C-alpha cells in the first residue's frame, strides 16, 4: 500500500512533532505501521 505525498508529509510531521522521531526513522516505517503510530499517538493525546 502506498500513500500520496500529502498524506506522507502529514503523517511524518505529526509523528516527528509529537514523538520527536528523526525523519529517517519515520520514513523507514511501512505505511500501515506509520498510520497505527499516528492513531495511537492521537488516542494518547486525547486522553490528556
């Protein structure tokens, strides 16, 4: 599964901002894994 560049930039920006991950670490993730981390991070932020 591939995603468009806009989705990729949104996911990378979100994870880098909230989790302070390096760009290459986020880009190394498969799209499904990246989406899972985005979802889990949003869930954690919503619990605050």
